[in-house]
C-alpha cells in the first residue's frame, strides 16, 4: 500500500500516517518527493485495510500495489531509478554504460591488460570474477582474495569502476571492500540470505536473472534487497536455459521492455552469457541497446583461447573495440548515448 500525501501536507500529518501504519503492525517508509511525500507500507504480503489512514488529514489518496513485489514496482515509484556506482557511471538515464572484462581474474597482468584495453575502447567499468560458481567442482573456481587484490590493482591503474561477484555472505563483505558494485550471479538469484546481506551492506548491486527464472522471480529477488534498505539495484538479463542447443542460452530481449514496464529499476543486458557464442555477442549487444537496455556487461579477454573460463563467449580486444564503435551508432539511432562518448564527435 502507498499513501500519497496532498501537496503541502505538513510533517506532522506525515508523522500521523506513519504512526497509524505502525499501529496496524507494519513499517512505514516515508519518501519525500519534489512536490509531495508518499508513505509506503512494508511488511505485508496481502491487501491491507486502509480505513485507518485514508481519512487522516493531509492524505490525498491510497494506492494498493497489485504486485507481490512492492518497492520494486512502477506503482510504488513511477519515475525511473538511476543507480550510480561511481562518478560518471550511472544506469537508468539517457546514457548507456558498458561494463567489460574477462569472466575470471587469472593474474594481475591479465586483468590489468584487459582493463587498459576495455577502457581505451570506451568501457567505464571493469568486470572480472574473483569468486566463480562453476557447474563442475573441478573447473577453475577463481583466485578468491588474491583475485580481489588484482582487481584493486587494475582499478588503481585505470580508474575504472569494478563490478565483481559475491557467492556467499562472507564473500560479499570481502567483495564490498574492492568493488563499486556487487554482482549477484544467476545461480544465486534466489539465495535469499545473500540478497539480504548485500541489501544491508548498501553498495550498488547488479542482480542477474536466474537461468530458469521468470521476470516476477527476478523482481521478487530484487525486493529482498530493497526491503533491507538498499535502493541501488540494477537488474540484468543474461539468458535462459532452453531445449535448443544451437546456443548456450536463450537471450530474452523481451525482458528489457517488460522489466521497464513493471519496475522503476534499471536493467542491463549480458549478451555474453545470453548466447554463449562469441559470434553472437556483437549482434545481441546491438539489439539490446536498441531494445532499451540501460547498460551492457560484456566478457572480453586478451587471449580468449587461453581463458580459464568462458573463453568461447569472450570477445577479443579488437572485437570489443569494433563493438563499441557499432554501439555508438545504434545508441544514437534510439536517441541515447554510450557513456563517456561525444555523439557529435563520432557521427
């Protein structure tokens, strides 16, 4: 339930609404706006009797949120949320930031070489896994804390923001010491303990859609993070498991406009995991920007043939540079701009 206060409602009237919500056994969440304040009611899982608040002084209307996710929904917040992970790196506005880098951090030299190259091509954030959830227990699991140290070195060297994955509660705190944005991977989208932890940590979170998750599943997972007080959540479409073996996953472009219609949170696209095929990454990245994605996360490796994970879907440095050139033209065609690029200069 969302209580919309009248234009000019006093703080005392807002406080009365909050007190009424507490008496009902729920928690109030005041949200001051430019012209009026709204007060959200959290803690309920079904329709709430609004009789205790609807006639209070200063109340303009009461809106019952119809979705099981509340704070994530457009009903709760009609205006798009802009999530800033570092100065000049924001998701949800007119600009489209690109996050790029290898699937895994393999050495300090490798991650710094990748960071320099993706920055030179126009990326504004670096991806790279220090902790890697893998299907096989015998596959490379990442360098752990040492990998985070290498990411920190790459950040110092290039100034790029860092996005990297946390797999559990303890790892989330370690990642938060280095990362500008904590990634929750597809396999952990419904790890509710981890979602609560990153919600309490308060750093921006990139939340990937699970491999067999509906859009509602994804938004409910985001609700866990927001319910802990962290509003800085970026959704990510990264493909679904399917019966078709011509690509690793089915890249669901429809998820981008659907998520925008249901939620105020920004959504980025991962065409690397979305297809699992290097030759499909560029066309799907172009399509995602055209569909309205608020950013991209792309796997790029200096030597994909030697990569310890996901080499088959990683672009070479030259391929990534060419992709960025193409994305600038696509973004311009839909009245947007790749972050950090002067459209007039490349037109």
